[in-house]
C-alpha cells in the first residue's frame, strides 16, 4: 500500500468515527482513488467533514468528472439505510492502473 493510500485509509477511519457519519472508506475506480462517506438516512454530509476532505486534496466526484450542476456534486445517492457521498483523490488522479481482459 502506498503512503497516500495508507494516509487516506487512516483518514477514512477518523471520518467514520465522527458524529453524523455512518461509515467512510476508500475505493478504486478505473484510474482514480475514491473516498466514500455514508451518513444516516436523514443526515447530510457535515461541513467540517467536507472541509477536512478538501484540505487533503479530495474533491467532489461530479466536479472532477465534469458533471457539475447538481446541488450536491459529491452526492452519490440515497440508500435504504443512509446517504452516500463520493470524492476523488485529485493528488493521485489518473495514477491508478486498470487492466482490461480481452
């Protein structure tokens, strides 16, 4: 695990322990590292969490992927037991490698 991946994993543990947050973790897309945060069904992503993520070069996924226009550019959807938000690690954007099987 790279230093960046380890740092974001530790950050996910700290974010998950905050009030108003149900869970947080990192994930890999085809080329990017994602940071996902879930909050309770009636909650919203706390501003302090958003600021913490921005301070660590994590940006709203819709903004990074050019899908701006939504009120919550990081909102990824309602779940049965919560709401999900996703961010992209812009510090390592495009560095992940994916393999395609033909």
